[in-house]
């Protein structure tokens, strides 16, 4: 069922033609800025993988992957949820040195996703991953990387506003860093989503750290798979969205697990069965490089910078009848 809400008096700042050209501009500028800030090279990536490799991202652990059988091999494959694990293997196979990384276009189908202003079953993002030294596995390195990503976003935002005067800057450069436990302590009677909205309304660009493990309340701020992010060195980038009046996530990222942290997190998540998979065996044996990485939503970033009210204004997907009716009544043209 759709949960779409159209803000009162909303009208898109750009028409369909300008929207399409602006999306292309966002991709071109942001990719150049991101690769320069983080020293990344573009690579090709798979749309699907074999499930027994353990390379697919399990997200919150409840989403069903889209699967199909392959006639030529007699095996099954699953469409990726993201490339969090594949990227780390690629850095090893492509022999990336410390300090260098990769980015790629990731396209996925998340068929269990609810449909609302921010979500569809089609996901497109820039997946990136970078080799780091063991000494870089610390909070300062994580924060410095977040600032570089925000610089790339703001540079793109500034250029976009110069070309399209109907737009106004959507992102503040100053980043506020806060842990998920800090938020629970500040707003103990609110839900995690309410905490995010309350905090980000004041701190327009925020990085919420340490997501995945249980807080003092006994509940996690949000779910995270146990086998890619280190739950003590990860987080989400959230920007205040003036159009929708809410905290708007554009990226989930973090320093990745090393053998010790993955061993611990697999046990905490009751996911010890994964230890037999190729990726997990290699990581536990210390054969994979230490990395930092994440995903940055392409449609999310376009939606934010182009000041759109619905993600269907910047991506083509399939929508339920209620979403189509609500958007039509609100003057929104879904792609």
C-alpha cells in the first residue's frame, strides 16, 4: 500500500526536460567530484551473483532477493541487493593498493520495499569501496571520509544551482556527528525515525554513527548485516529535506569488518552458518584487504538536489494504483 504524501502547494522547480538533463549533469559532476575526493576509479559490476558465494548484501536480513535459474549452468542466481561484499573481493582481485578505491553503478530490485515518497522497488546507487591500512580503522578516518563525500555533494549542488536558477542550495557543508546511542539518550521516548527527524531538523547535515548493535535500551537504532560494516565504525548520512520536512538518508557507509569484528558480529546476529561461505571464509582467514565503503543513492541525490517530492519524479519504476492516483491528484508526473 502506498504511503505517499504530497506537500501542500508543491510544484516541481523544473519541467520534465530540464529534470532529465539535470539528472545527467548530477551524475557527471558528482562522479568526478567523488572520485577525486576519495581517489576512486570506475569499474564494471555484476547485476546478479550466485547465492552460495555469500557475496550478496543481506541488508536487514529479511528482504527476499529476486532469483532465477540459469539454463547454461544449471544453477541459480540472485539479483544483488547491493555490492558491499563484491566490492571488497574486487579490490583484492584487481590488486588495488592502499589508499586507492573503486566506484560503480549498482542497480537492484528490492521487491519487499514499501512504496512511499522515498522508496521504490528499484534501487540505483553509486557503490564505492577503498583499501585502507589497519591504522585507518578509526573514527577520525571515518569522519574525514564523510566530510569529503559531503564536499562532493555540495560542489555538485552549487554547480547545479548556477545552471538552473530556479533551484536553491539544498545541502549545508558543515557536518554534525552523533552516535545512535547519543540520539537514544537525547530522545528516549521517541522512535529511531523520530529521533533522526528531530535532530536533523536542527543539524541539517548529519552523520549518525554506530548502527547495527543493540543500544542500552536493548534495541538497535536500525538493522545492519553483520558481515560488512563494523557496527562501531559505520553510519548514515542524513540531510534535512525542506520539501518533505524530514531527515533524508542519502548514504549508508562505514569501515568494514576485520576478522575479529566479523567473528563477533556473526555470533551476535546468530548468523554463524555464513562462516562456510567463500567470502566469509576468506575474510575470517585474513585474506581480504581492510576497506571502507558505502552506497550513495543516485535517485535519492537527484531527488534532493532537484527538490522533488517523490522519487518517481527522477526514476522509472512500477507503482501501485494508490501511488499513481495520489501523485496524479498532486500534479506529479511519475517517470
